[in-house]
C-alpha cells in the first residue's frame, strides 16, 4: 500500500504540473509535421488523462499514434489487422504499454481490479472481438517480452463501428450510468468497458 501511495503521489504531482486534472492533454503540434518526432524523441505524443468518478480517480497514460505514417510521407495506415495485428497482444498505443492507475478497487467489465497501477494491453481478433489485458508489471516497452506471469485479467470489450474515422488513437474515462466507461478509439472502431466502484 505504501508503494502504491508513493506511485499515486508521483503521478498526481506530474498531472498537476503538466496539465489540469479532469482534462485530456492536447497532442503536441510538432508530431503532426511530416517526418518529425516529439521533443521526447517519440513519433507519437503522450497523453495523460485523469477523471474522478464516485470518489475514485482513474488515471491513464498512453502514447497516441496517428493514422498517417510519420516515417512514410504521411501515408494512411490500416490499423486493425494491419498495424495492430489480429491474435496478438498490442501495447494499446505507442512506446511504453499504457498505464492505468485506480485509487480504489473497481469492477471493470465484470472483473475485480484492486487499487493500484497496471499496464493495459489489447488483443483484437479477426472476428471483431477484443480483450483488454490487465497486467501488474508497469514500465514495459510495448508488448516485447510480454510479462505473462504478472497478468491479472482478460476482459471482453464491446465493439462499436464509428461513423467517422478517428485520426489519433484516443483513450478516455467518463461518467456513464452507475459508474464510468473506459473507451478506446482509432480508425473506424471503438472498444469499451464499463466499470463501477467496488463496494
């Protein structure tokens, strides 16, 4: 618990310094230019979003790649079944695996997730289904040498076809129904899972 409190304090302090809480940080404009990386050396901006629902704060930190390939004259890439292959674990964005921090225990898509910090991955399938993969190991680079021994759960996601293409990979947490809704969208697909605070 002491380790989690320290991690949460560091993450919250960084959020207060870098961006207002309850807001999604805008993507840096430098990354949109042809052939240019962000100031961190990454080709994709990194986004931190923080939302408080039912007295529980959930923080997401993820790399946000674009449909257009920055290394290939801005050519539009095929995401699902292309850049993100079917049947394999994907890091949910770019660079490091996506980080999820929850202050309190939650029920995410019917699965109990204890308070703490986790890496999130996605495994999409050719039939359109996808599972959110929750792992205790944090700080992993992509899905290379995936730490299967620390996997917590695989959660079935709801798939929704989008009416318009989403250029930048996006994740969000918003109040919806009896709790919150975790959503991720890119290209013409959105995946989502509802969560509630564990009583």
